[in-house]
């Protein structure tokens, strides 16, 4: 098998070494010859599958030296959607199961995860909208919510474990009393 030095080729992955980020490539136009294992370009870990078409850059220092640049779009492998100024990153071969999508024209960002979605910062987590910090979850477990325009909750039931104090006054929902109608005070709520 002979290769010219320093050029790009398209081939099909014939075997994949997942732990090391490498694969061998078969070139159908070279009598189905198969290469040694080459490394993938290492920006992130997302491995194609055997049989996928990939672009390979052969280096000028030898026929057995190359880097797999990644998969290429072709008739059997098309983008799930496409438009100008759209950025999309898929996390699964089933395109609509897990992905991020930013549409610059519409100024919309969307993240879809089929299954559980965990956010695990080691410090504070803050949600800021239009310059206003709305939610701050602190590493100590406390949560601060600021809603300058109000909060609307539509639910049949709110359950609170612990006490509720309103407007910073020392009036407790669980331990407050009222003046009695014949003097004295009522007992705490049941």
C-alpha cells in the first residue's frame, strides 16, 4: 500500500480504539486497504462509529503518520437541521435526544436533554437575566431569589418544611398568635 505524503483523504473507520482516541481507516479507492491506527484531532471526546466516513490528514513525515480530523457530512450522514448563523452541538447519534442549539438570528439558546439533567458547580450558581440576578444558589446550600417584578406561582399546593417569616418581621407562619376577642392571645396555629 502506498500513500502520497502530506495530503487529505476520505475513508471509512474500520476499527476504533475508544480509550486512546484512535482508529484505523479503510480507503475503498485503494483496494480497501486499511491503515495503522491514527489519533483523532483532540478538541473534545465524541467518537464516530465504525463505518463512518472521516477526513484524514496524512502528514508529510511518513505514510503511516496521520490525524483523523473527524466525520464529514455525506448522503447517509446529514445535519439534523441547518441554517445560516445556527450553532448546534449534538451529544447523541439520535439527533433530538441531547443537544445545544443557538440561533443567532433569533437570539435564542436551547438545551435539550432526554433524561436527567444535573448541574454540579463546586461554588455558587447564579442565574442573571437582563442584568438582574434572579436566583443565586450558594455553595453552603442557601438560595436567594430576587424578583423585582414579582413571582407568580400556579400550583394546587405549596408544602414547606420549616417556618416562613414574611417581610423580615419576626412573625412566624408556624408560631404566630393573634389577639383574642376577649383579651389575651390565641394559641399557635395547629
